C-alpha cells in the first residue's frame, strides 16, 4: 500500500529512541506505519509521496490539555482583574450570549491559532448558559471536524446563574451525541468549578461520569479564594471534596492545581488524576505557580494548556511550552529546576497520558495516530539546530510551523491552514464578537 514519508533532519519521537537523526515517519491512512532513518524508509518504500525536507524537524503533534473555545471572541478584555473578579465580570456575562453559531465560529477562530502552533488535539471546556431545546456545544464539534483538529470536548456546567439542572444535563447529552458521531472528537463531563455548582448538580455530574463511563474535565484549586470558599462550604479542599464524592472514580483531568499542598498532591497521585498546567494564564491572572516538579515527582501526569482566549489570550502552544520552563526556573531561582526535555515531554506524550490517550496519541510510534508537526528547517531561526529539542522549546514559534498532520491528513501546509479559509473565518467572526461583547456589557 502506498503511503506518505515525512522527512526531517531530526525526528523527535517522544518515545525510544527520542531522537532519530536524518529520520522519517511513514503514514498509511490515519496511522503511523513506520518510524526510522530516511535512508531505510526511502529504500523500502520508493513509491511513497515525500514531504518535509533534509533540514526540517519532525515532532509528534502537541496535546493542549486545557482551553475554552467559549472565550474565543472576547480576547483582550478585563486584563486588570484577578481570576475571582474576572469570572464574575467576564465569563458569566458572556456565557449568557453564546449560541451554536458563536460556538462554531469561535472554535474556528481559536482552532486556527492552535493548529498554527502545532496543536493536534485540544481538550476543551465550553462554558455557556444554554436555553431549553437549543444546545450550543455541538457547534464546537462541527468546527473541529471542519478544521481537522482533534478534540476532547466538554460542557462546563454550572447552575449558580440559575440554569435548570435538566437543561444542563441535556446540553451534556447533546455534546456527547455530537462527539460520538464525529471522526475526531470524544466527550468528557465538564464541571466548570465546584463553586459554580449546587450539590445537586455536582452529584448528577459525578453520576453521569462514573455510571456513563466518561472522563471528567474540571478546574481545581486555581486560586486561594477557591480553596477557602470550598473549605468553608464542605469542610475539605476542592481536591479532598472530589475524592470524597467519588468524582475521581472517573478518569479526571484537573486544570491549574496551583494552590495544592502536600496532602492534595498525594490525593491526585493516588487517584491517577491528570493535571493541566497553564503557565501563561496563571501569570496574566496573577493566580500563582503550579508545583509542576513536585507533582511530577509523585507520578502525576502533567500536561500543558494554553487556557482560554480571554485569559491567555494567545492560543500559541509553543509560547506555553517555553513559558513552562521559564516559570519553574524563575519561581525556584534555579536554571536546573526544569529542562526543555521535560517541557517537550509534557507537550506530547505527557499531555496524552494526562488525558488517558497515551496508547493512541502523543508519540511517533508505529500503530499510533498520524498526528505530527513539521518545523521548517529552511528558516534562519532553525539553522543552528545543535540541540533539536531545545530549538523547538526555546526558538520555534508559529512562523516555523510548516505542516501539521492530524489523523493522516494535512490541516496545515506550508504554514497555512488548508481546511478552512482563515480570511473568511475572520470576516464571519467580527460581527459576532462585537455582538457578544456589547451584549455582555464589556465594551
């Protein structure tokens, strides 16, 4: 069977061996068929189409472990607020004005940026206040399919703003149905935060996740105020409360986990909870520094997230990867505190493990999904690739991303998203963005 060979000066596998000089990846259909040296694979498969080049770098696609397409049309607002204020001033007012069209177009806007920074799978939580009989979140799935971008999709359910629990559960069901029919998306139960849910909704969410066999996507212990509020209400930290209510019986990924003491870190490790580290948004909102090294030392799988476009605001995974290293170093005032290799692992196979997808994604190995990124080695910034992993982590940006393959198809070719027209998307997004910002009282 004829396939495609993707060639690079270095192939960074996130597996064993981690680096293959003058290497190549063979794609057949939606899967990786072989990984090895260029000379070997070319001699074995002389009729295969060839892409990439002798100076390029080839990596596994990046796994964005946390984000919010619901924020894609309200970037650059409320940047002077802490998270506790920001949620009430921006997220709540916006949630009331998001519909299916905003979900679809916003996902296109955010997803284009993600693809251009090498993201091939996005773990998303869409926060909105749906109306009865008018589901919103299926628009996310349609947009991901049109983009050629994998999604782990969830609805960030919360009833503190008065939404009936029955309507929220219907939204979960509509999103799950859309994901089941998609070629690229899968469903998780979203919990916006413990403070956003009544006890009744929380237990309904736990039951849906555990009885339904779904994973969970939740914000946990992002700021000190959250921890204090939950301790006053439930007599336990948010992590302790989730363990007590049985939420962690479902595969769970927890976003942020900044304010976690030793006992909470051990609880996460004991229950196999993955963590999504969001360094850029944590700095913008002055939330604090996630103890990444301590969590990893306990065996917690930690991935990297770009977070939402209203809290980051860039959807640039390469920026987030570099910032992961820098934030740990400046926090500990020690250049040995974190390495490029550790951050690269978190962005690839580590992120996949945090989502329980490591058997299918996150590394370049035969049988795995053909999700990969090609960095343009002809760019001046890539000429001195003495240490290829360091070049990806410290040097590369979206301008160096040449091709992005998702499930064996190119979603980005020669630096441009080819599955949708970015200019048309921008034109369609502008009036919707103006409408939402005005209706939410943000402009």
